C-alpha cells in the first residue's frame, strides 16, 4: 500500500516536521495504535489506524500494534483476533511489534512501588463511592482521604498484600498522591491500581491487581520508546496526569498529541452502545453490515482503499464534528466504480417471453466487465426465449418521463436486442408475465437504421438464472445523531427498515463463480458483495451501496447556491 495515499499536511504532521527539524527524538518517528480488546473496532478506530500507521509510513518510521489489555473483566481473546484481522485487512503491517500492556505488568508494578517508596502514592481503604464523593467538583476542591498520610512502610506492606491477593475486590486501591484541590479533577489523587480477582486472557490468574488505564497508558508509550503518542481529544485533560507519572518516575517521555475523534451520522460510535445492540440482538453480531464496525463494513462490501481514502479526506482537526454518512458512501462508490466488475441481476423478477424467438435457442452476447478498466475484459451472457426483468422496469399505464418498458414501446435490452412489449399477462389483477418481440435486425442492441430508444434495461436469462437471496441495507437509525437525543434512549431510533431480505432474486450465471467478500456491481442497481455465509447450495448477496450518489447531489446543490 502506498503510504502517501491522499496525504495532506495537518497540525500533527506539522508538529512532527518541527520535531524532525530540531532533532527532538534523534530523527525518529515511532507511533502506535493502542486498542482495548473489549469490543470490535469501528470506523472511528479506522481513522486512528490510518493516522498512526500512515504517519509512520510517510516518515519512514515505525508503528506498533499494542493492546491496552488492563481490564480482564471486559476483555476477550475474540476481540484481540478481530482487531488483528481488521488492521491487516485495512492494509497495515506492524512487523514484529505486536505488543500488549500485560507484557509490562511486572514493570508497571515496580514503577508503582517506586512511587510508594517516594511517598507519592498510597493505599486507600475508601470505597469507590466514597472516593468519588471526596473528589469534589469543578467549583469545589476535594477532601483528603483519611488514609492519605499513611507511613510509607505501611503503604509498601499493604500494596504487596494487594498484589498477593489478601484483599477482596474493592477493599483497597493504590492512589497517586498529587493534589486534592487541583483544578483538573484527573489530578485529584487518581487511582493507579484496583483489586480485581479476575482471570486475564493472557496472564491467566497471575495477577489480582490490575493497573488503571491512566496509569498504564503513558508507561506503555514510554517503555516502547514512542515518539508521538496520538490520541483522541477526550484524553487532553488526562495529559497532565501522564506527564506527572512520567516526570516523577524520571523515565523516557513521549509527546502526547490529541485530535478530534470521528463521529458519523445515522449511527453510534460508542463501544458500550454497540455492545448493547449486539447483546440484545438488535443486529446479527459485531460484523452485521449495518454496524459501523470494520468487520461489518467488510461484510457489507466496503473496500480497504475506500475506508483509507475516507479517513484521509475527512482530515485531522482539533474540534469535534460529525461527518455525513453520505460522504463515506461517496468514497466507497468512487473506489468500487474503478475496481468492480459488472454483472446483471434481477432483484424483483418479472417474467418476459419473447414470442418471435426460438424456444430452444441459446444465444451468447459479449458484455463488458468494467468500462472503467479496459484490462477487465469481457464475458458471455446467455439470451433465451424466456427472460427476467425488474418489476419496476415495466408500467402498464406510465406517467410522463417514464421511458422504460410499456405496451407498444421499444426499449433496449442491454447487449442484446431492441424489444417491444406486446401484451401484459395478469393473474388476479397482478401482472405476472410480459409477451414481447425482438427486432432481429438489432443484434447487439442497436438498429442499423439509426433509430434510437430512450431506455436500456438489464435482464437475466430465465433457464440460466442462478437463484439468490439479497440483503438490502439502509441506515441503522432514523435520526442523524441517535446518541444525542435529549432524554431519549438511542435504541428508540432504530430503523425498522434497516434490512430488507429478498429471497427470489435471479442473477446471471457468472456471479456463481465469485467467492465470499468479492465485490461487484449489478448494473443499474448498485454495488454488492458475496456474503461470507454463502454456500454451494445458497447464494447470499449483500448490497454495499446504491448507485445514487447523495453526497455528489449535496455538493452540487451547495455549488449552485454560491
């Protein structure tokens, strides 16, 4: 993958450029992507992945994949594997630098013990509720814990007993001794360790105390000699705490830089909310194509290149904003238009009988695989007496500007002939079949006399058609910001029409050769991909995105207003 794919300068790269000029880190650029293995990654994480690995590639530096696995109560090996797969699928490589916070548990404990010995950390007996009430507010200072001034030797002994498992969960914590009146609440004697008798997915039952995120995160960056610790904006108020820990330990000090996280319309980006949707079965697992998870987007047919391009185009800023989902779809269409082969498929079939075509004749027409890619070549599509077209490509009594098939009108059947509808056959008042005729002189779909038709429609040979089940996906929520609706639960805005399953679809034979996750375009219908659950007996197809380009329409409207 080209590390300079659509790269533009932003404030983070400007900081790095200046650091390289001043030789701040001996000319090194070393970043990391540090996910917590407590859920699947989503498009917001993709932005961070592209940023950290992209910067490393651009500056010929390094990027670690490091798991912040400090909370065994919420972490699973399944999440670790999914994250590794997602980062690889996006096109990034961490070399031999697959790392875990749990690799450093012993070192972190020794660092904590060092602060205890310096009188800068203490063991506290207050409950979580008491610690919270003692902390104070933004306008009122906190109150010292009655255990804040324990003798150093007693703190050392108690901390070792915490490690040895002599206390129950919640009975003791280790806190940094900083300033209970500090204007930044994060600096008011934050918790460094809590007692938690839980088995860890890597260290098993070795530990019964686990480091808090704020204590562990900066140390991990320090231990790994990270130069630029890039994180999202909500951690800006935590930076003074990271600095305090590193400065008081006297260890290597990376530079933390914060940027605005990605928010996307018509979905949620909170792991907690996504977990609720999965556990309550509002969706079919973490890889449901309606979710903004990377695995869901892969299942839906998004390409890695389109996601990388989207992340690059939205840029890096210091101010939170929300990006229109239509722009993500625009980036997907743009990439798939260049890379996807075209096929013909009929989602809601209506049978067509060509009355003046031989019953047993099978004619093959050449079809272009991808007009955007001459190297994609051509394929053969069978044409027979009986065909299928889309139901909405015919109207018995059409309105003005309906140029598709109607009684007596001639249209082009893609690649084959000009065809005229002679009669519509009905059953119980519903049109079930069309009787049509071809003009044999229009082989290939064009008349030698130069006459023109206003519409070209797609079709599939009935005897050669492959049956398929097609999933049509729409927005998961009915409002742009479901998580931001005042006094409302975000699940109240779930879109009941976010998934429509069509079970009687007919597709051309060539589609059967595609493999799970292969992406393609059904002409006139949109971009699709083969579902991973497809079998030899059942072809399942997911719609990736329609051909209608909402974002381009929005852009055009905005330009017309200027």
